């Protein structure tokens, strides 16, 4: 394994140098580490993770029932067969990731408890300087690297998003955000109100409904749900035939991706038909006469926000059994005993859970500088949602909304390794993306088209994100089915790439 260089600095902490520095040991960072070992074995690299273990989302989120909302045949890595149920618990995902780390001896590259404070690029030295704090000792540490690979995810782990409502301080019960769920929270026999109706609410409610006195999902407007059995018949049949698991993984992935492509396109081409199909599937799981129009018929078209997968329709089972209910209304204020609604009704609660989303984190909220000048990402332009104008030797992994995040991890890992080898082969030490002659008059637009995809966390933070252009090269298309062909075909000597 290539060894890092350690340079003592009499004026400060020793500096370690690596060819590549990976930020984050979640699903993206572990994938990056694997691909570097396999495709660039001559490169030295380190993975810096702020928390005490790997896993990112799956390590930090501890609320009851936490599970994936993507199938693990496509959320799992392409190189590691998934053998469990399509929708998996956080524990099952962590076990899978741990196997990847152990089987490929990736642990030697990961430094836990390292919070990055600042990253500075020098055009004179052609390297990044990364300043971090060791959280176990409080000491400052410094790393330098030729290439910085941002794999830290896209939201702030430490604190979720909770709106400020009038009277919150008056509520005499507990207010909890799922992202910071207390381990000792006792909801047994209590009335719980969950604000929100996304994937978190759909996961949490069935997990606690059997133990609470009652749980209510309070939503401002409905969300699309996709109920289905948590099994894959094709994979099960292939296992009965004793097909090799690697083959099962690949065949099942391809079938799922083919089906997802058809569904996604149908949501664009026949939104009303898909709306009827999705709402009809929910209606079939609810009692006769239930007001599906009010509580489960969204105002937006399917896939304009993320579909919430519901394995075995478990949240609807809770509603049918009377253990859970849905209220569609807006919050007027909090009271001592619960929440007063705009309708003037009041929901009494012992515990209020704000499943209201998260705060976007742009490149880990790290302070970035280029030649000593602070960098404003909102003034950069994105190249395919992964590189940025004015920012050399850096790539950000930002996955898909309509397909599994990890599909883009594998694609971009291939791209980074190909780019690094291309630079070595040509003696390049610096790469940056820039506009081509044909892009001179291109309009600069928000990061993503709100008519295409518009979840609240993106809309709230659009002003923090880089701009996009009106050409595919200058935007994150969110289209895996195009990118799986386009990214491997990128011409690394194209006019958009500038090397030194």
C-alpha cells in the first residue's frame, strides 16, 4: 500500500500528504475507498470521517424502524451482491457496509473522529491543505492532498430541520426530531403526533404504532406512497434454482432498473394515469369510505418529489387497525397539551415528532478557499453535478433522487479513477472545468429545475448551491439511465477540461 508522506512543521502540527483525500465514510466514501484500491492501487489515500464509525445516515439515525426507501439491489454496490430483503433496516445496511470494509481491508485507510474545518487550494503548490480537528483529543491535524473527493452526503447530520411555530415553548410534553432521536425516549402508552408525511414518517409511524396509545400523522399536504411486498420474486426464484449470488445481484439490478425507468417515464408522460395507479394502490389498503382524496391524493404530479416506498403497506395496516390516523391541516400554534390547527381543532400529544426534513449541507459546510480567497459555491457553475468552475482537483458525489444514490457512487468512482489515471499518463497535476466557446451565452439557472424536482429542503437552500446551465454537461440531470452511458463516454480531453 502506498504510504503517506509526513512532513514535520516546527510552527504547527505535522502534515501528512496523500494523493487523494476522501471526505466521509458513508455509502459514498466507502465506495470511493473500494474503487481506489481496485482501480488505482498505486495511489495513497485517506478517508476522514467526523463520527466514530462508518455508515453516515445509517450510523447517525437511530429513530425506530429506520430503513432504506430504495431497494438494496440497486442501493447496494454493484460489486457486492445483496442477499437480504429489498428494503433493509439500518442495521442490515451497516452489516453490509462492514463486510465491504473488512473484505477489502479498507479500515486501514479510514480515520474516524476527524472533523474537517477548512480546505484550501494553492495554485502555486498544486495541492489541497485540509485542516481538521481530532474529536477524541481536540488537537488540530493537517493533511495535504493532490485531489479532494467530497463524499460527505448532502445534509447536516447534527441537526434536522424544524420550523419555528408559535407556542413551542409552551408545550409541556417532548418535542423530538427523528435525526436526533433520544435513546431513552419512552413512547409506550402515549399519544404521539408526527408532523410530516415523507419517508421518515412512513417508517417511524408503523414502528411505534403498536406501543403507543395512538399516533397521528399531521400533514400539511399528502405525499405519494408506493406500497409493495418486501420481496423480489425474481431473486427468490433464482435462489431456488441455486444461481450464483453475483448473477442474481446483477440480473435483479437490471430488472429493477428497467422497471424504474418505465415508471419514471410514465410519471412524466402520463402523470394522471400514474396518479390514479398510486392513489388506487393506497385506497385498496384502507377501510371502505376512508377519505383518500383528502389524505392521500397529492397536489403535485408523481415523482416531482420522492416516492415513499412502504413495504407491505405497514403504515396503512396501522390506520386500518385504529392505532394510527392521519390529519391533513395546517398548524396554527402549539399549546400546553398539543397542537392547535388552522381548523381550530386541537391534537393532544405527550410527544411531538417533527419529521419535517433536514438542512442541506453544501460540501459539508467546510470553509473552502482558493489561493487564500473564500469560495462562494453559489457563484460557481456545476459540471454534471460533480465538478465546479473555479475549483480545481475536486469532485463531489451527489446521487440520484429517482434512483438509488449508490448507482451514481459507482459511476462517479469509475470517472474519478479514470481521470486520475489520465492525469498521471499525461503528466497533469491540475484539472479544472470551464465553459467552452459554445457555452459563452448560456443562461445560468438554479441548481435544479423546480418543475422537475422540488422537495422543500432543496427549495429552502437553492441560494447556497452552484448554478447550472441549459446543457446536459452543466447540470445534474438526475437521470441515471442517461448518465450510465454518458459519464463513461466523457472525453477527458474535451474543451471543458483545463489541465496544468
